[in-house]
C-alpha cells in the first residue's frame, strides 16, 4: 500500500461507527415490528452467516486445534 491508497485512521473509525449505528437502527426496527426475541434470532442468524462467509479468509490465523 502506498501513500495514495492509505486511509486515515479517523476515516476508518468514522466508517466503523456509522456501520455500528446502522446495525443498531436495523435491530431497533426489527424489534419494533417483530418483537425482541425474533429480532435477536434474526441478528444471530445474520451474524452466523457473516461468520461462514468471512471465516475462510481468517482460517489461516486460527489455532490448529480449533
């Protein structure tokens, strides 16, 4: 990565914060429409699917006995 492609840490932090706020709003809307239990089920399933998609990218960093 060269100086032209580097992203300032402040921009990275802002992007992560915005993503967290977006997820919080999505959860609030699901909870309002579906109830807390169903909203949590949906959030857990979405998180599991994300882990399945992203897991292979990080498998090389996992312990051998995982």
